C-alpha cells in the first residue's frame, strides 16, 4: 500500500472515530434530555437551605415560677413539668409572650384564668423590656385580675431599679410579678431573662412550663434555670448531623414520590422501558444530587442484593430508579422488603494505626472503605459492634487482601436517613 493511501485511510479512520464519538455524545444527551433526568445543581443534604425556605415553627411558651413546700431538688428535670393547677398553689412569677397574637392570646388568657382561679391577688407588677405592652395586654390583666392593683414597670428605662422593685414585690403576700418575654428569642432582652432567672433562684421557686413544652425536655437540661432559656448553639452541631437533619426534611417531603417511582420500576420486566417522573415544579427536588444505598431481602430476611450510587453526582430519584432496574436484572427470587437509605456526604477518618475504627464511629454512623480501586459500604444498622468483626466484614466486602495493612485503607464515615417502605 502506498504511503499516501495509508495516510488517507488513517485520516478517514480518525474522522470516522470522532464522528462516531460525537454522535454518541449527541445521542446520550438527547436520551438524557428526553427523559429529563439530569441532576439539579442542588444537593439533597442542603435541603432547606437552597431554593426552598424552611418553615420555622416557634411554639407559644409561658412559664410559671411558684413557691412549694417540697424539699429542694438539685436537678432541673424535677423543676420542669406540664402545667397542673392542682399542685401549683402559690404562683409568684409568670413569663408571658410580649406580642399579642391570636395564638399567644389563647395561651396567656388560659394561664391567667388558671392562676386567678386558685388565688386572689392584691397587686400585680407587669414588667416589660423594649416592647411596651399593648392595650390587649392591659385588657387581659383587667379581665383576670380585676380586684388587683396593676402596676406597669418599664425595665428597659429603669434597669437599675428593676431588681429592687421586683424583689420587694415578691416578698409581699398576694402579689404576682409578670415578665413580658419571648422565650423563643431570649437574646432580645437578655438582661430581663437573666434577672427573672436570678430572682427565681434566690427565692427557690419551682418552675412550670405552661401548655406548650413536653416534660421530657427536662431530661436533657443542666441544673439551673438559665440553661433552659439559653438558645441552642447551632455551630456545635457536627456537619454530618446537620446534613442528616436536612435529609430528614427532604425525606418528609419526597419519600412518597420516591417510593412511587421505585415500586413502578421494580415491577417492570427487564425489557420494559424505564418509568421516569416528568420534571416539573412538584417533582423538581426529586432530582437533587445525592447518594443512595438500597438493600433487598427475601422472606427469610436474607439479603438478596445491595448496591449504592456513590460519587456519581446523580439525582436522588435517578439513582433510586436505576437501582430498582438493576435489582430486576440481578434478583431472581421474590423480594419481601427493601431498605432505601439516603446518605450524607462521606467524612474521611484520620485513623491512628493503634486506635480501633469503632472508636471513631457514633451509633448512627455507617462506614465506607477504599483500597486501590476497591470499595465497600456498610450502613449503621448492619455494622457489627465488635472491632474485629467490623474490620473482617469491611475487608470481605471490599475484597481487600489479608496482607494489606490498615494504613493502606481509606476509611470514611457517614450518616443515613431511611425511607420506610411497605412490604
């Protein structure tokens, strides 16, 4: 063959290759856009922080400090309880919301009626901070404490006098002190919150939460009143825990639709075309990027098949549907049930050679390992509790040779949110 002919054939072959590659890319994109299953820019672990405004529910909370003859307790868990007017005979301090709304009016009115029913007051001292009480506040006071002399005290303007004034009132019989405070935002009038707590401590008052807070909250608190009023420091929440909270919110919104398309595709025959959701305003967030892990079980609770989509940058619904289709091919026995996990991002564990892996894991942590292109994943609910069993299971799943040292293996942890299913 002449050199010129050889060069021409080579050029033609190269051209045909690039034409074929271009056609393949075009076909792939046409198919991708036809089903409209390309992933969103948003991640599911960021749900609530992107595109959609997370609704913040602020309960209406009121508090009652009262005298009691029972022995003093050293733990706050004994101080907090649901409102029970049979046991609270001598209320001394009330804390009510400063803003009058239909919701807060119901709580304040109910509280005032309960207090007035059990005791008659000669004096009521109403203490407020920056927010001056409205006429509605005055109406509620007059309606429920008609026989009492009501005094309005502006703490913000007379901060130096406040402690003495309130303390004098608390020492008088048949006198009630009311603080107007928003217990959902104690930083706004922190000095007033601190003063109320301090005075209550000084007089050894017990604390009752009126109507809105569960008694079990007390179990997680410290020994003094102030710890209950402090805002949570959200910066202390670990990143994986924050992502898990976001995934919980994502699941609550979209679990039903995810299961719907998962089941549809799981029922299909191998040759039947995949069923994709149409991307619209209602289903858009199904395509948020995320990691999915699914396990399938038979009637004997034996795992038939499991697979994860990790590092693929796929939409949640795409990964779920693809795993359903993969199960149709791989599983040839009846599936009794399955477990669908949404995963947080992977957090690398800087493992010390002499420290057991189990020491780096929290109860709800799963584990992911990598070794020279081999990898394996294990969710928290399938993870052995013993170090030796855990390491053996991970090595077996990832097919890591026994000769490989732990220092050659990369370890990652993650948290999961499970989408519950019906059989």
